C-alpha cells in the first residue's frame, strides 16, 4: 500500500479509485463513480464527513416520509440502496465537498478517462484498474490493479444477492424488483398528487387573500367617497348659509338707506310749516 501513492501525492487526505469511468456528457454533470469497497483516508476527513451527513439526512427523510423511526426503515422503503449508502452516495458527497472548497463545478472532465492518479485539492483519484480492474475490465493503460474485490451483493435483495443468469432465483429477484419499482412509482405519484394539492391550497389561499384585499379596498373606497360627499355637502351648506347671511345684511343695509332717505325728505316739509 505504501507504493500505491507517489511521493508528490502524499499530501492527499483521501484516496479513492474509479469504479465507473465515463467520458464527459453535456447533459450530465457527473457520471463517473468512485469504488466504495476500498478507500484510504486520514482521520477527520471533511469529505467523508460530508458523505456521512448526507446519508443521515437521507435516512431521516425516508423515515419521515414513511412515518417510522430510522430503526424502522425497511428495504422496501428505499428505491436503491446504492443511492443511500453505496458508491453513488460516497461519490456525490466527496464531489459536493470538493465543489464547496474549490468554488466551482466538477464533472467527468475532472475525473474521467484517467490513465494515472490525479490530485484534486487533497483528494487523490486513482484510475479504474486500481480498485475495480476485475469488475469492469478496464484496459491496461488505465493503471495497475491494486485490489481484487470479491462480492456477493447479499444486501441487494431478500434472496441473498447475485443470481446466475436464467436461474429461478434470478426470476424471483426480477419479480421482486418489479414489485418494488411499482411500489416506488406509486409512492412518487402519491407525492406528486400531494404536492399538487398543497400548491392548489396555497393558490386558493393567495386568491382568497387577494379577494379579501380587494373587498377591503372597495370598502375603503366607499368610505372615502362617503366622506367626500359629506364634506361636499357641508361645504355647500356652509356656502348657502354665508349667502343667506350676505343677503340678510344687504336687506338690512337697504332698509337703513331707505329710512335715511325718507328722513331727509321729511326735513324740508317741517321747515315749510
């Protein structure tokens, strides 16, 4: 194992090898995958902590969705174990951790088609032959074989794992997979319906709030119009009252003028007498 890592790569805190090695595809961010059966890591690796945290988040979500405790999670509640705790999950977690550190996206151009080890920050990625040469038949130019992985896949199903092609066991496994797939499709459809129901409720609530706001606006408008009408009426009454007072004053002035005129006319008559 001391010979697996070159001197210039000894700063690595995590060493992984490719299980699946793919060319870059524009419609897929990352399709290559690291093998999880063999890893080398220094203590307290932040990348593996990211993997663990993601697994815990996923298990908590599965438990919540199925209304059970984490201990109550069963294989039938999981679409694919590999997506939860397998190499896929490990790959996603490590890449996620690297992206946050590097501040950029990573894809198959960074890790795919390796002919020799590549160091990305503090993660050393070995070519496909290193840890998965006998599984995927990588060509010799994709590095030396360091590990031969012998596996049965007993965790994959209730029948004890892998089965010979064409055997009754394989048929039973395939039938079980179909049942699980139908169950998962049903669950997804139920979730979709529930999400649509929630969206519709939110939409109805928003529309109700808008309608209520419109009613409030109409009521406020009616109140303002009523106030304006009352103000206009008061102003008209005030103007009418002022006009009547002016007319009364004018009448009084006319009466006084007439009285004074009559008095002036009567004075000469008195003198003649």
